[in-house]
C-alpha cells in the first residue's frame, strides 16, 4: 500500500488579510499530480481541512474539487476533523461518500472509525480518530480514567481493537510529544485547549501499537519520537516564522508487517514567502527587486518614517504582507519599561518621558490634548490629570 499523508490544509485561510485560496488550489493540484505520479493507493488527511468551523463557499468548492480529482484518479481518501473544523459539517454525507472510496470520521462518538484496505500483503487496518478533548472522551466513557489529556487520548486509543499481527495505521489530530519534548511549532498553529497557559499534550507512545501514526495539528513537518509517528505539516507557509521551511508531504510505502518506507515529495508554492530588510531606497532599487510576486515581509531601517512607504513598496511587490521599521526609535521603544516609572504620577509627565526617550523631544500642547482625549475614551480617566 502506498499513501500520501496530508494535514492542516486550512482551506479558506487568510494570512495578513491576504486570501490564500488561489495558492491552496495551486498546491492541491500539485498534490493530485504527486498522488498520480507516485501511484498512491490512498490519501490520508489528518484534520484541519478548513481554517474555520463555518467555511467559506470558495473553500467548500475547493475541497469538493480536490476530493473529486483524487477519486477520479482512483485514489481512496481517509479524512478526519481537526480543531479548526466543524465535526458535524465535515461528517455530512459520509455514508453516501463511502461507495466512492471517501471515508470521513468527523465526529467522535466514543470510538475511532476503522476501515480495511486490501493489498498484496493482506489487510491494512486504518483507524480514524478525529480531534478529541478530554471532556468528550469522558462523556462517552465515564468508567475510564480521563483526568488528564494524555489519559483521555490513551483511553480513546485503547478502544481500538488492534490486531498486532496485522498492519495498522491511525489518523489523529492531537498535540503529541515524545519523552517530554514538544514538537517544533511554526507559529501559525492555534490551539483551543489550554490549561493554565500550557497546551494539553499526549505522549507519542500512545501510538506504539500502530505501524504508522498520521498526525495533524502541527504545521512543521517532523517525526515525533520514531520515524513512523509523524506530522505531515501544512502544505503551505502560513506565517512569517515558516519562511525558512521546506514544505513536503510524506509518501509512505507499507509492505509486509514491519516494513514501512517513507520518502518526501517537495511542494513548490505558487508564491514563495520571504523577508526583505534595508533602507527604503535600497528596497525599491530595481537591481534589488527579485521575484516581485512573492509574499514579502519588509523591514525598513530608515531613521525617518515615510508615510507612503507601504504604497511605494506595493507598487513593486503587490503581495507585500507586512511592513515594519527597525531603527533607533523602535529600539528605544522595545527597551522602554513603563513599570519602572513609579515617580511619574501624571499623564503629561509619563507621555513626555516616553517621547523624550523615543523621539528626543517633548510633545506640544495640541498633541497632549489629543492623547488625553484618546485616553479618556479608553477609560483611563485617572491617568489623564
């Protein structure tokens, strides 16, 4: 059996207010070609299909196209929901779709789904465990110990009737660690299950009975412990912190029991994402303008702020995602600690102290008046004397 492992498509996502739908269509077309070229039997999609629980019309249409393209190419599809998905919406039509080789487990109903794939070596059991919370496992199994997130995931997985003589794959969308070490995150992930500021975690050994664990939730592709417990990562870069990542998808060949081979098909985006740094004149110098259609994050080092900088940059880089300054003023701001100003008791003194440190001068009466009005509107009444 040969399969592609995907996750975290986040269809319909905007990055810095720029729609990624055309980039997503481009990359999904590429994935369909990879599935055909690699002669994959199936595609596994481990959650976060959509970027929000109520997906846009264009993202639903894009998923419809993608799934149909894979089915028309003769590929079976196994798909679960993630924390960004609406489990009910993703589950819709699942029984109807089975006859076309599309297997969806959107709702956790107390058990993981299980499908059987037959190849020349016999049966492969494919277990589908959608995103779960400790509360949902405890709801269906009050008799089980679910006082921690790890215990809840263990309880959910323990209910899988795994035959150790057969080959077993599990799809799961969870935050999985190994030996106390967290997976490397990309910065574009969002988590909705927090306890006292820490992400709820399950240990990778919960998947020890499975020959391959196809994980979703983390956007940086990586193994968790052993090679066959793996995050596929998102197929596109969804934040500035991912600029230096190379996106790929695992192509997994499962032969007889114990024989799993993984290679990686690199993905080439429609628009690359990169950073540019320098003075405005340097950034706009024609000799320095390379690949203008890229998604760019620009850092200007000029001491003077140009009011029209973003418009001038967008003329050459229409897909500019962010502009910021890095100079002596921003450095002063980053080092300014408002908490140590205990002796400054008036709003005027506080603002002027800040302005002297950052701008080298105090504000005039009109500027002070405007700031007082803004502060009053924000309810900082006691500070505006």
